[in-house]
């Protein structure tokens, strides 16, 4: 597909609280997409694993039942909405690839309802209340771009957002915007001491990706408390869009369900990259050591 990379486009982010009912969550996500489209959004991104509560808080084999194939029920439902509203959709799903093989996967649906492709989360965390290695096989498709009807986009997922290598490789393929579907929050025991610093680090590292690559960055997180009162997660929301110099164009609050719609103008990328030519000055001849685990 030929995409005009210089045309303005509007993106929508749907920040939701999730219930234990997958069908209710899907319905709420669709309402969020409709809201975003009514505000002019052309590409709409949903938060990480939006169909359920964040089940990786525990290691429980019965929760594999939440997984689905791609294509499957969710992509069929969202594809119909995409076609009806003429919007492209980024949908983060628990993918059942085969018996015993599961991924944390973003499906990209174009404005005609077709499935453009998938991105499988590359970096898989394993931390208290984020037991993702129990559920997900690391992605095997690499870092990817997708030509939607409205713009060329890159998609990464949550833990990927802490890695400059993923942002760089995705940006170098020509993406105008990096989308990060996310599920991140505070542990109850840590919020008072570390909460402000954790949230600030999360925003800062993604704004840095925007600056160092001269690209728009859009992170959409969930909101609300999930799990036992003394051992759950308070998702910190704060979904935002940063411009190619890292300036925050729009941001949601921590504790609200919110649809953000922002216009992105690729001419800003050109302006930033001309004046801050990080891509020009890269020493690609000197970076081979980056593929080592450690340089001692």
C-alpha cells in the first residue's frame, strides 16, 4: 500500500478500566473507538490486553483460557468496527498461536477491516505481579512497521517501551508514530516511596524515544485497581502523546477513563530531524558491540 507519509493524521488512545468480563471489556473498547472516531481519530490504539483484567499478576494455568487465535473473535469484531467507522485499529491481544504456544500480540486492523499483520511483544518481563514469562513466548517477528490507510506506524508493547533499541529499529523503518499499548501500575507497598519516580521514569524514557528518533510516540495505559487490596496493582493511566521533540501534546489523568485524540503532522518530524540530526550523525560503523550481552 502506498501511504503519503507527509499527510496529517489523527490518532486516538482509549484508556479504560477493565472488569473480569471479557465481553464487557470488548464492548467498552468498541465504545471508546466510536468516541475517538467521532472526534476525528483515524488510527485508534487500545491498551495492552484490554479484553481482560491484567491476569499476569498470578501464575495460574487456567488463565490460558483467556487466549484466542488471530484471526479470531476479537479481530473479527474489531475488523467490523474498523470497516464501519473507516478507522485503523491497534488491538493488544492474548494470542493462542498453537496448543501450548502463546504470545502477547498486537493486531493491526486497517480501515477496510482487514488484518494488516501482527506484532508480538519482544521483551517479556518477570517481576512481582508481572509474571509474563509464565504466559508468553517472546516475539519472533522482530520490530515492524505497518502501512495503514492514514499513516505508516510502528507498534511495540509495554515492557518494550524501556528499550531504546526497539524504538530505534522501528523508527528506522519509516514509522511516523510509535504506539505502545501498556499495562503498568503501582504496587500498593511501593507507591508512597517510589510511585512518583516510577511514573516520571516511564514518561521520560518514552519522551526520549520521541526525541532521539524524531518521531511521535503514543502510549496508552489502563486505569483502575485490580487484584487483592494488599497485593494488587493500581494502574497509573497517564496515557499520552509526545511530539517528535518529546513535548507532551495530550495526557490523561491517572484515575480516569479517557479517550485522547491528537493530530500528528509529519512536517514536525522533518523540522526536528533537520535541526537535531541524530539520524544523520549516527556512527553505524561503530555499533556492532551492541549485540553483545555485556562488554567487560
